[in-house]
């Protein structure tokens, strides 16, 4: 199962025939394994990694650090679930260290993201503080390089 999951993680477009050949199994066996993986929650979905900077400049991302007050009976789960339900929020991670939750948020402009933080996120009862960091450029994401092979045209001073 682990080999199957690693192959799919690297390329979700592989067919059951391709996966069967790679793992020395029949397509029917692969299908069964994939159904089991979905049922157990190992596979949560299939995504395409898009370089939005290349396609369009109309997408802004921000990483937001949140300090929150956990609930006595639910810990961080209740506030994390509330925040995860917002459409603007792409991911919510419980962190160790200087803050509690890390969010990745997207919008069409810096102002749209800033207004989301000010009007929807900060007013939540359990949110104590926020720190917003706007993503200026993506170099690598989910293991894939986003760097162009074009040389940097800026002059280098030696």
C-alpha cells in the first residue's frame, strides 16, 4: 500500500494499468487497493499543482500565524475547524513554537486577504493575535520546483 501511495503522491494521473505494471499487480488489484485507501482516509483527493504566477497575477497568498485560546474540552480542534470552513483558507496546521495555528490563505488581491483577516478572522472569539506574511514568489511547492531556467537579467556586482 505504501508504494502505491507514494506513486500516486508523485503523479495522481497514473492509470490503474500503469500502477499495476509498476507494482507487479493487476489493474483490478490496484483498483481494490485504491478503494481501500480512500475508505480508510489515506487518499484525501487528487490535485493538480498549478503555477498561478505563470498563469496570472490575480492570485495572492498569505501565510498567517495565529495565537488562539484552545477550548477546555476540544483543545484546538474547534477553532481550527471553524477557520478551515472559510473558503479563503487553503490549509490550517497546528504548530509548536511561537504561535498555535498556521494558515495559508488566498485571495485576488492583497487588500482582499487583509480584509479577510481584519473582518472575518480577527473578530473570532478564540483568536488572540494574528501575523500576516504575504507570499511574494514561490520557488518550490509540494516538492516541485517553480524556478524558471531563464537567467537572472540583473547585473551582478563583483
